[in-house]
C-alpha cells in the first residue's frame, strides 16, 4: 500500500533537502516504524491522484507551494482521523462491552480505534527533522513558528 509522507528538513538547496529527507526516512522513520519497503521523492514520473492543486515537489516551507503542501497534508491527515473517529462512535453503539472486550464479531472497530489512537491516517503523514511527527494543530503551530529560510518540505511516495 502506498502512503504519502512529507518531511520538513533544513537544507541549502533542493538537492540537499531531498538527500536529507531520504536519509531521515532510512535512518529514523523506516527503522522505528514497521512495514516500509521504500520511499522516493515525488517527481514528474509519479502520477498525482491526490487532487491537490499544487506541485508535488520539494519546496521551501515559506514558499506558496510549500505552504500548500503542508496545508494539504495536514488537512488530509485530520480528515482521516475524524472519519475514523466517526466510524468508532457509530460502531461502539452497535456492540456490547462484552463483545468489544472479547473481540467478538466487532468488524473494523478495533482497527478504527487504533487509527484514532495513532492520531494519523494510513495514507498521509507529516514529519519534521529529529523524527517529530506532526499529529495535532498544536504540533503544526510549534513547527511553523520555528521555520527558517533553510527549511524545505519534501513530499515522498512510500510503500509498506
């Protein structure tokens, strides 16, 4: 399954940002998470099915394109979380406490509960250097307050 991730990293230029993001993925994200096979930066050869009206390319965070990428990724992450929360609320009403505790025929309830608890969706994630995953609006506020001219956002296609 494919997943969009974006990594905020410090660099002097786009090439260095890509190298830094690849290294961060290899040494931190892949090592500390399970199931990732690979991760490659978006380029013209990767078909965009996201519906986002901007370029999927490494960009300075402070640029118009960089801000659009971060906004799109964070909003999609929150939409996934809220959709899972809605499903959990609906499914909780369908089962008794005994059913839930015993795992008896509870369908996707446990999966959706894990989803909500993880504070992110399976299809999109935003990371900052030092393996700081941006999961809440407060996290995003802190990251954006500390952005410098040298911060780049590198959108990547990963597979797990």
